[in-house]
């Protein structure tokens, strides 16, 4: 009764409430039943035993009713079904019973009897432990057989009947109503009660209908085993239903069926057959996932997992996924990612350090993945976005991450290498999107992490480390990397080395760096492949000397986007040792010093280049950002042997190695004392080799005077006795003279007698070996050795003139000047050979010598001429100077006509600088006497004589030439001619005086035509920039030359304007007003002048009252000195603005007043702050220092008050006027105030004050010129000339004419220009006074 009334209802309630199921109630129930069964078995009293059996039977009947009731519902309650499952499992194997009876041995079995032959296998199956979440439930079937042995027969039969009944009910609901809830219950039931008997019940009356095409072995097995038959008839169909998302419980049923097989061979045969046809990939994935989640399930399918059928199937799958990569439809399949997950699973799962599937198949799959990755570079970025590379990364990452303790196979290391290479190459080459690159990086880093934690000699065992080192070495030595590619490569190497540092043994990193390190021959080959342009500057500056041609490689012959291999290799190795040094790893075989030396070589090569390409500048900036610097590397490691290494290489090879030592001393990275230890024995440098010569030349600027004297002492005797051949050799005259020049260049030789001695030796050479001196000869037939020694001789003569203060004998002057002119003739005759570097250098030093001589004679004073030979100055002017410029000016014209390369920094144009600087010394008379090819332009209006117009037409266009030396030289030459031009317009001035319109006269047509072209160019450069926004022009750029030429042209025009008379200036200014050229200039100037025109070097003086500015300091347009190039345009713009305000104040004032408000304020602020004080001071000073005398008028000035006082006296009349300059002079109006006034009517007085104010406001000249004009007007008035009744002045304020046009009616006279204005503005032709028609 208790069972019926209390226990069963209680169980019923528990089954409804999951919270009660989580407790120990079911276990207590199982214990209670066990105790009843034990009593029934042991009770001797048959009646009591019978009653107990009856109670138990009643319990099972009632329990069966409850369970059937719960299951029989079409929509079975999930909680109740789960409760029944738990209850039945516990009743089958109660935990307390397991503990109490673990040692009991029984032969009673719940399931079918197991054949003896399978006992061993079954023990193996049930021996695996649980290893995952929920493993207790998953591992329970392993105890089924043992537990069933413990079950009492009193429980076994009713429990078995109940299970079969529930199973039958569940399958019926599944078949009839497709109830997933009942199917899940069935899965749980079979997981605990997997027996042939249950599967027979599940099959029911259904006949075998396995496809006839199945192998005979499978057909027999299905006939024999109902579990296998159920698997084929039901489970496969359920698994293959597409709409089913969670099929894990179905896979559990499959494993329950497999458990009923008698052996592993049977299970393998079934699974092999299933994966061939029946199972889809997602089902195979779940089968393997279940095997990985449970040791028990894994034991059931181990032989299948390791088998050939599955292995081949997976290899085929990998091949299919990789080859279908380019089909966009594949990636859209729902099962696509599941297949990759399957591959990842079989590669990444390990059991007891062994692969889940056969190792041979793992390797073959990896090979497939590797082949696909290798093809990624051939795809576009869009194709790679949709490619399988991302999936391969996931698979490989899981593979590497899970392989702890496993040695990588060779195919895995090949895959790892490809992953690394894809990350170490730029996107332009791999076409991979960023997210894939990030995935690839994480993947190969996980692989390297696995490598470094392997035991044993990792480097020797690892093909990845060996092959990656060789690949890196080949990459940087192939000269195929641009700056972006190198950055990507260095970043990948940084990641790799940091991963290698995780190894406990630092030997690994040392060996890896050593593997990338080139050998000596490879380094030498890379050094030789560097373009030889670097030699240009050292040769031109005299820091190195050569007597052979070695210019083989140039950037023009290369792909200018690719970095030289030496730069890439030195950067890579420097990056590698930087990583190693930060971890205090000591490198072997002096590798640190060697790598730093090569890095210095690369940097020195770059530093010597003139105007290096942008990609090389980017390379150096990249090194700085990565902290790859000499100081950084030396600060982290021991480089005690570096200087010795550099010195040895300098002595052996010279060239850049020698310059590196000089650079280190100059930058104070190495002290002179440290270097001195390496050259203690001066005689050790002799006999001279190229390396020894270059080493001495580079050390010269830093050697103490005593050491230089010792070197000179070694050279002097050697210069005395050489044969013709020896004079040209390195260990002969050439080498020793080169060293002497290097010492002389440092200004350290003050021994005049010594210098004269060397000069006498050279004169002796000329007498003994005159054919060595290249006087008026064809250089194509001359050897480089002879060219080299001539260059050193010429260089010595230039230095001699510069630094020798003692007087020269007449014969010495003759030798120097005659030789100079002869060398210039050779230079002029060999223009076709300027592309040959030594010929170009010869031309440069020849022009240098001419320039030094020109500068010497230009600077002579009466005091210095006394020490010169008689007639030397006249000979220079009449013959030598004339000879220089008659050669060089035509050469300049020819050169600029023919040369296509206009870059100032181009070595082919190196001779432009000394040649143009020499031409700046040309005297005006020689310039005027030059006979150049005729360049007259048809229809050109000019008053200039033909020879002068031809000169102007030839030189003026060169202001457009895009080479600064040419522009400056032409400016200096034309500057000397500008004062000559206005006089020719003066002679024709009368023709402009009486025109009935405002007359205008153009400045020289050649200049104005040039200006028009330049205005168009400037409009393109500056037109879009708002006025007031300062533009910085990059020095030596194309725009720089345009702006420079434009500003120099204006300086010439203003110089021409200043040299003209007042009348001409009026005509010229009217022309400029009409063309609006001046307006354009002023707008451009306020885009070019700096906001603060103060000299940068005078920043300390800013607190003083009068700091130096671009308006107070004269602009020095130096051709050779490029240190001030950034200030050339700003300073020149300020200079032009200053001249414009000074010489054209009225026109600037007119422009300023008519400009928009924003521009008006900008101009006013800037001018008032920086220019007005300067101009006011200069104007007042010019009044104070003026020597101009006025008959009857005195002029005085007061600087403090910026006032000019003029007192005009005639007979008894005294007029005193005070002119006040405004604070924003000359923009603001000049005020004229009254002083003394004696004998003048008020109205006349006011007229004269107005006239003076008008003159000063509207005339483009100085105050003195305005006063002179006003005085002239007043004088004419007193002489009886009446005022023009339009302007009320006698003298016209603009064209300075007198009133000449008289009215026939009233007889009053007017200015022509005034009448013209009157007629045009009034639209009448009547007299302004009498209103009668004017005839």
C-alpha cells in the first residue's frame, strides 16, 4: 500500500519537477530497491521472500504505468522525459551500488551475452576515462556491462521490459508523428541500454531493406546485428535530414548501434561504408567530434579514424576545397565552413601525442593546403577576399597551436615557411587584404612558437629556420625591394626574432643571424653594385681624388623605385642585431662590428648623393623610426673593434670607407685621439695606394698641424724626381700632390716658401713634360691618369691663389694665367665630352681657377697693387680677363641651348657653378664688346642699338633657364647693363610729350616679353594661393627657378626704372599701370614674403630695438653657397618689395588703396611693422646727405620726427613748407604743413601747398625729386608762365610738360594730358574755362 499510495505518487511528482530530480532522491530509491532485492535473495522464509518479490513486482508495474503515461503523450513534457531518462539510468547503475559492490563478480547480464572472443575488446572499450564536460553521462555506457552484472534478476526483467516498452512507444511516435522529443528520449535510452534486444524492438516487424548495392560483408552484418540494420534503416535517414540543426543526439544513437558490434573490424567496416555514400560531411564532422569528446567513443572508432578510407576521403576533401577556391558559389554553401572545420579538427586533435588520423594523411592534407597558399599571390585582392586562405589560416593555426610536444613534419614546415613569406612580402605582391595578413601572422607565429619549444638542436632539425634564413638573404640581395616591401619584411623579421627569443637557448638566434649574414665576397659584390654617383660630391669638393674612370652604374639605368641590395641587407641585419642586443645576446665572429660597418657604408653612400631620390630619403627616415642608428647599435653592444675594422678597410679600399672615418670624427662619434692610434707611423702609408691616399685625404681636416707637416714632408721629396709615367701614378706625382692639396685645403699650410717651392716644381714639370699639361687639346685621346694629374695641378693653383699671401714673381704669374687660359680653351673645345666624369671635373677646376683669378684681381686695391708686377693689372684686363669671358660667355649660351638636363645638382651640370660665378666678374665694357650670334626679333619695338639689343635678347631669356647659377649670372650681367638702356629712350622723349592721351613707354621689350611669360608661370604656381598665405618654395625645385627668375627680372626692371629720368619714369610707370604687371607682382610678393622677415640667426637680437631683417640687410645672391637657399626666395621677395616701395611709391599706394579690405589690412600691417621705418630712415638720410643744391631753396631733415623742411626764397618772398612722413610710409599720404609765409597771397599759398602734396603723392620718386619738381613749378610761375587751369600747376605732375595747348577764344593754355582727361571725362570738346568749342 505504501508503494501505491506514497512512493509511486512521490515519484510521479518528482518526474514533473526538475529541481527535485537534481537531488539524491533517485539514488535513495535505487538503494531502497537494492535492499529489498537483497532481502528477497537472502530470505530463507519463502513467504517473506514471496511478499518482497510481490512488492517489487507491484512497484515495477506501477512505475511502468507512470513512465508509459508520460511518454505516451504526443507532445511529451520535456522535463518529465528527462526525469524518466535519469531515473532509468540510476536504476540501472546506482552509484551506491557501484561503490558497495565494485568488487563483486557476477555472471548475470542485462544485455545479450557477450561472446568470449570479444571480452578483451570490451574491456578495452570500457577502460578509457572521462575527459570532457558531461563526460560522466558520455562515459556511462562503458560501465553498462559491469553494472548489469550487479543487477538483481528481480530488477533485470522488469527494467528490461520497461525499457523495451518505452523504446517501442518512442519509435512509434517518431515514425508516425516525427516527434523529435521522443527521438531525443530514445537517444538517451539507447545510450544506457544499447542491446540487440532493444534494437530488435525498435525494428519491429520491418523487413531488411538495405540497398542491394551494399558490400556483402555489410549485408551479412546487418542481417546478423539488428543494431546495424537499425542504423542503416533509420539513423542514416535522420542524420541526412537537411533541416535538422542539432544532430548530436542522433550521433549518440549511431554510437549506441556501433557499441552492439562485436569487434572493431565490424565497426570500421560499417563506418567506412557509411562515409563512402551515406553520410554527409556535417554528419562525419559530428561523428569525429563525438569521438574527440569522449575517450569511450574514441576507443570504439580508433581503427576507423586511422584507416585508409577516412584518410583518403579527407585528402580528397582538402583537394576539393582548395581547387574549388576560385568558384564563388562554393563559399556560399552552408556546409563550406563545416568542411574546413572538419579538416581543422582532424589536424589539430591529438590523442597521447598522436594524430587523430593517420600521419601520412595529415601530411598529404598539409601539402594540399601549402599548394593553395602558394598560389595566393597570383590572385587579385578581391579574389583573395573570397578565397580559402582565411580558412587555411584557421586550420593551420589550430594545427600549430594543438601540436604541443609533437615534432613538426617537413610538409608542416614548408607550410610555415609559405605563411611567413606571405606576411614578409608587401600587399602589392601578395594581393592579400589586411585581415588575412593579420590571420597569417598569428598562424605562422603559433608555428614558430611550437618550433622554439622543441627539444634538441632546433636549428639543424628545422627546415623552416634554414629555408627562411636563406629566403631572407635572397630577398634583400635581389635588389627587388622598394621602401614599402622592405618595411614589411623588417616588421616580419622583428616578429620572427622575438618569437625565437622565447627559446631558452640564445644559440638559436645567433645561428639564425649568422645564416642571413652574407660572406665577404657577397658584401663586396653588393658594394660594387651601388651606383657610383656618390663620388660626384667628394670629387668636386676635393675630398677624394681619382685618376681612372669608375662610373659604371647610375640611377638612370636602374629601376628608381627599387632599393640597392646593400641598403636592404644592411638594414635587415641591423634590425636583427638590434633585437639581439636588446636581449644582451653576444654575437660571434665580430658580426656586430661587420654589420655596423656595412650600415655606415650604406648611410655614407646616401649622404654623399646630391639631391637623392625620394625613395632613398624614405629609407633613411625608416631607419630613424626603427631606431636603427649608429649610436643606438654602439650603445647596446661592444664595438671596440669597429674603428680598427673601418681603418683596415679604408687602408685597403679607400673611397667610402675613408669618408666614413671622417664622418665619425666630424659627428664626434669618434675622437681624434682614438683615430690617431691607427696612424702613428706616418711612413706606414707609403708607398701610396688608393686606399692609403684616400685615408690621408679624409683624415686631413682633423689632423693636428704637426701630423700634416709629417705627411707633407713625405710628399715633397717624392714630387721632385719622377719620370713622365710616374708623375701620373698614385704613388707618383698625382697621389702626393693630391695629399698636399688636401692639407692645403684645410688652411693649415702657412709656409709661403713651401708653396712657392711646389709651384716651381710644377713649372719644372711643364718644362720637362709639357705634353702632360692639357693645353688646347682633344681630351678624348687623353688617358684618365693624365686627366687626374692635371686636375690636381689646377686645384693646387686655385688653392695657392686663395691661401698664399707672399708675392709672386712675374714668371709665376705668367705660368698661372697662361696655363689657366690654355686649360679654359681645352674646356671650351671639349664640350661633347662633358658626360665623362673626369672631363667634367677638369672643366670645373679650370673654371674654378679662372674664378679665383677674377676674384683676386677684382678685389685689388691701390694698396695691394704695389706688390704686383708692373703691367700685371693691365695685362689681366686687356688680355686674360677678356680671354676668359670671350670663352665662357659663348660657352654659357651654347651650353644652355644644347643641355636638356637643367638640374643644378646634376653632375653633368657641375661646371655651371664655377663658370657662372666667373661670369659675374665680367666688366661692363667687356660685356658690351662681346660678339654673340645675332638674336634680333622681327617687329620688336626698341630704341636700343643693334649690338645692345642682341645682347639683351640673348641673355634675358636665360632668366627662364631652370638652373639657379645661370639665372644669377645672367642677372649680374644684365644688372651692369640696365643703367645704359634709358638714355636711348631719352633721345626719343620729345615724341611722347604732346600726345592727346596719357603717354606710356615700355621698358625694354625683351624684358617685358620675358616678364609676360613668367607671369603666366607664376599664376600656375601661386595663383590659387590667397594673398597673405605664405608659400614655401622648395629650394632647387622647378617652381623655385620660376619664382627666382621672376623676382630677378623685376629687380632688373626696377634698376632700369631707377636709372631713368623723372620724365621717363613717368612714361614707364604709366605702361606698368596699363599692363597691371605691378599689381600682379605685389599680390605675389605677399604670398612669398615671410610673416616675420627677421634673420633666423639673429633670434637673440629680437629683444633689441633694431633686429636685422630682410629689409635692413642686403641680399647676397651666392652661386656656390647653398646653405642659405631656403631664405633666397623670401629675402629676394622682401628686397623687390623694398625697391618697389622706394622707386614706385605712387603706384604701390594706388594699388593699396584700390585693394579689398582684407588685403588692404595685411599690406598695411606688414609694411608699417617692417618696412616703413627702414624707408623713412633712408629717405630722411638721403635728404641729409644729398649734395643736390637748389638756387633759392634750402632743405633740412629731422630724423626723430620724420620731417623734411623746405624754405623757398625769392626777392622778398619767403615760403616755408614742412613735409611729414606717415607711420605707414609710403602707403599713407604725405602731409604738407605751412611754415613761414611772407609776400604770398593765401590762395596762391594754398595752391602751391596742394601742388607739392600732389607731387609727393603721385610721383614715383624721392622727396628731393618732388621738391625739385615743385620748385621748378614755382620758378616758372614767377617767370610769368601761367598755371594750367585744369590742374592749377605750371608743370604737369606726371609728364613734366608745360601748358602748351591754348584756347583760341580765351587764350588760356592747358597741358595736353589735362585736356585729354577733360574731353574724355566730360564727353565735351569745349574749353574748360570759357566753354567755347576748343579748336
